[in-house]
C-alpha cells in the first residue's frame, strides 16, 4: 500500500482542523467577532463530512460491485485497508478535532458536529486508495 496515495485527503483534513481551531477557540474565549464564523465553519465542515460519507459510500459500492469485499470497519475505520501511517494520521486528526470540539462545546456548540469530518475523509481515502480483500462467492446450502 502506498502511503503517499491520497495525501490530498489527509492534508485537507488537517487544514480543516486548523480552520476549526482558529475559529472555535476565539469564540469560546469570548471574542464576539468569532462567534458567527465559528458557527459557519462548524456547519460547513459538518456538511462537507456528509458529502464525504456519501461520496465514500458510492465509491465503495462501485468497488464492491467490482469484487472487493468492503465493510464499514475497513471503509470508515481503515481496519486492514490502509497502511499504519495513514491510520495514525486519521486517528490523530479525529482526536485533535474531538478535543477542540469538547473544549469549546459550551461556547461554540455546533463544533460537536465537526468530528464527523475525519471519519468521512477516512472513508474517502479508503474508497479511493484502500486495499480490500476479494469478495468470496456465495456458498451453496
């Protein structure tokens, strides 16, 4: 498996985390000018995550139709479908995003939606670049 494949998806996730950080933390700190942008960024990232989930699901369905055995665990949680460095990147991305969301939830409540983004992006990465075992033919009874 190629670690560099799908690098753009990983970079996008980290940039989104940074954008979430620079809007949610000042809003949580009481800077009124950041309240509106924090809400907009959190909602935008959530809607991007919804699109990522749909896109990953459609790609995974197409790959499944072509013979790949794809399950939720190896699509969205990268279990066995991605190299370890990629798994670590997405896990770290999810953890950072979750910490930001938890730390700012009282003052920027829409931030709790944002941790869906790393999971959706992991699905996109796996659907595009992941390695899946072949689907076994059905057994006769």
